[in-house]
C-alpha cells in the first residue's frame, strides 16, 4: 500500500478512471453487438436506425481515450459496410 499522500490520491483517481472507462467500453460493446445482431437478422430498418447512435458512441469512446482512434475508425468502417450490404 502507498505511504505517500500523492500516491494514495493517484490510487483513488485511477480507480475512478478505470470504473468510468469500463462503463464507456461496456456501453460501446453493447451498442456494437446490438447493431451486429440487427444486421445478421437482416433487419435493415433497425440497423439503419441504430447506426448513427452506435457510431456516435464509438466516436465518444475514442475521444475519451478508452479505445485507440484507429480502432474506432476500423469499427465504424466495418459497421457501416455491414449496414450498407443489407441494401443489396
């Protein structure tokens, strides 16, 4: 355990940040999963409705530093491509 006040504070701050990051990452994963399920089920209307919300969540997650910017770009590209493939 830390003996220095600043180290104790860093431990508290890190725990708070980890919890915040875990929440954001979980929300992103859930949104991506829901969109992918809609695409796999062939529900084009649902997928088109979910896409903007999901892309926004992915962008926010990246801007907060929870995921890398390139990971966000790759995820968004794949989701957009998947939804576009439903149109035929």
